[in-house]
C-alpha cells in the first residue's frame, strides 16, 4: 500500500472532508472511511435540490471519493447512474488528488408524486438502469469502465454487487447521509453531512486468494485471483463487524473516522494511513467553455446565440458565463478558412 503508515501517537485526526485509508492485517482487510461536511454542504446548497435528490447525490459523492482516492495516478474517476426513475441521472467526477464535482437530474412532476406518496426510498427514485464506474488515466490511455445493473437496490448494495461481479473482490460498503443542526455564531444552522466506509478482502498469504483491486487502485500490483470466495471465515468476521456500524456513527462529527475504526477493529488492531483531503472544486473555466464554442459548426454557433449573446451555465457548479458573439469572429474566420 502506497500510504505512509502512522502510529497512534502520531495521528492527526482527519476531521471532515478527508478520506482515511486503513488496514486490518489480521483480517486481511483494507479499506477507506470518510466523513463529509463543509464540502458536501457547499455542493448541495449550490443546487438547492429537493431533499430526496440531495440524499441520493450525497451517497454517490461519498462512494466516489472513497474509490477515487485509491487511484495511484493522475486522472479521473467518474461514477454515473442512468435510470428510468424520477431521478434519472447522477454524476460525480473525482479528479486526482482531491477535486470533486457533482450534479443530479430529475423529473419535477414524478418526484413531486413520489414525495406525496411517501415513496422516496433510493431504489424507488432511481428505478431500473445502470451504475457506471469509469477510470480515466488521461489522453493517451484507454479508459476502463465497469457497469452494473441498478434495479431495486440501495447504493450500498449496488456498489457491493459491482465489486463482486466486475472486479471479483469481496467488498462491504456503508453509506449514510444526514442533516444536522449545529450551533454557530448566528444560532443553530442545519447542514448536510455524510459518511461512508468501503472495506475489501485482500489477503496476501500465498495459500489464500489475492484479489485484484479497482484498475489503478492502491492494492498490491501483483494481486491474482484465487480459489477462496465470499465465505472465508476471516471475511465473514470482517463483514459482521462492519455490519454493526450505525448510520448515525458515520455522520456524527463527535465520533470521527479514527474513533469509529477503533470501535470496530481495536481487538484485531487497525492501522491508519495519511488522510487524503477532498474539496468542492469544479474544473470548468471561461477558457474551456470558449474552446468548446470555437469548435461549433456555423449552424451550432448561431443556434447558441440568444438575445445577442451566448450564455452557458455549468451543470456541476452553476457558474454562469456570458459571451459576446463578436469575441469569436477572428477565431471562427481562421477555422473557416482552414476548412476551405
């Protein structure tokens, strides 16, 4: 594992918005845990999603940062759902080492009906469709994409199914989201919090299985698939311990990731490693959008003009950009002459 091991005496507690890798050596278990606070609250407040949509997107953000921070290269990890439910699209981009952006798309009428009927469980709002996890190492490499069916299951269950089917890694996932009121200078204020944990069975003993990690992940590079499966006694013990985690523990700022890991694994011994901070950080910019507009055909460019200007709003961060068509005259003339 690439992370630097830290002893208990040297621990600086990670706090919010930092993913903590850990290793329970006697159980051959490796994992990551996180509590998200200000970063998550910033993303969700910007969009002002209805609460059921915000909760779904928060779960996706937790899952994405847990997996994305395991990558050993510069690149992107993208988690995306496409479904036939009231919330038909969730997208979370993680750019190494720490940048997160996310958005959701939903049908207002169908969502309103679901809320009125009290049918707002994640599996009901998402419906049937897929979860795609994409690893993108950059322009000169081939993308890796794993897809798993998303139908009638929670996000935790879908993620576990993905690793069981696509990566053949015994995995247990815990995700939790909450709105918590905290006292500030101006009295009590509600804010979004979320927490999560991904634990995987990755034995190193040669007479047992050594499972592959997510492509580009931080498990040993020489891992090979073996014969032992989900019913290994050690893995069953790990799952039993993780199953004792309550949703409130994952989101409670008074518990903290390190304290929670100690509660779970102190009898076996748990090693924690340097935390990986994550931040609300969209990659959009005026220059990037300008480049896209310059690539438009004359017809597409004309269709983009409304009331004498071009307006673009980033779906991820809601930043609004305004361009004057005259700004592009020189570049578009060059492009047209080149094409001729």
